[in-house]
């Protein structure tokens, strides 16, 4: 309340853009947190939560703070069996990216334990714009497990992986270097495939804030508009790849 009063007295808006709040709500949902749990922890009425998602209008500082303070559950091996429908965009993008890294659809079907042809069905984008929450969670978990691994080192024949990459390149599906964890589910984000990969830009900016300006990792992440986990993943990938290149 003091901050809200200060903003009013200094002629500054008490509203903040909803983008980051909406992304956090979707992250909570994908992690298995129900809308009822989100509303209870953020002290929101049912209409208010859905209004934030639907209208994308700016929200109050204190409302945004309460939503962003809800922790995202840790990654678990078993996806939540919640049958709620969620946007399919993030799931499709993750599968496209895995394809671009050389993972064939049939192998992804096996790893997801879905029916034969299901991944290809999603990749064709002909099945509507939603998937079940447990399906989205399974795809999210699979992407996290395969990130940084090469198909050839995990039993996929080199020729099959090469063909998967070629097909993905023909369709202009971006590779993993151009994404971070939150971008997949953000409909307003389009990877700049002709520029510097997203993880490099994020890692270098984060490390500069930490090393030259004394920011903590959490402060650097907040300054860059991403979560601490996302910044950590970008820095880890950056160091792994560059250390490998130097070796």
C-alpha cells in the first residue's frame, strides 16, 4: 500500500503490464497448479483471474506481486493428470524445436508414450489450438530432459536424425538456441533466427550485470524480465557450450 501511495503522489501509474503476470499464470497451470489454488494464494475472485488472461489489460502492482509470488512447483518425472485444456502453442513449439535438433517424431512418440503418429499430428497443427494439461506437462518435461542431448548419442541413427533436421529446416523451425523456457508459451514472441541466439544474449547480459554492477542472479533476472531459473539455464548452457568449444 505504501508503494501504491508513493506512485500516486509522484504521478506514476499503479498499473503494470500484464504480460509477465500472464506468463507466470500459464507456468503455474502447466506445472499442475489449479486455478482455484492460484486464486486462493493471490486472493483473487474467479472473474478477476480470467479477466487478466482474457483481456491482457494492465493490472495493479499489488495484484501482480501476489501472483508472481506464487512458486512454480519443481520439475517432476510424472506429469500432472489434470485434464484441463490449455493452449497448444508451447507444446507445438517444443516439439518443433526437438525435431530441429534431430529428434524424429516416431522417437518422440515412444518417449512420450503416446499413440503412434500423435507427435506428427501435433506438428501438422491441424488438431485445434488446445491440448490437455497433462499432455502439455509431459511435452514440457520431455523437452527439459532432452535439452542439450543429441539424438545420435541416445540411440537415434545418424541418418534419421539428419533427415529430421533437414525437414525441420525446410519448415523453418528454430533450433533450441533461439528459445528460453518462457518463450515457448508466449504468443507474442518470435525467435530472431538471424540474430544472436537468445540464450547467448541473455547469459552475456546477465553475467555483465552480475560481474560489473554487482547484481545478484535474482536481481539480474528481474532486470532482464525473466525468471531466475531461466537466466540460470541460459548461463549454464552458455558456459557448457563455450567450455566445450574451448576444450
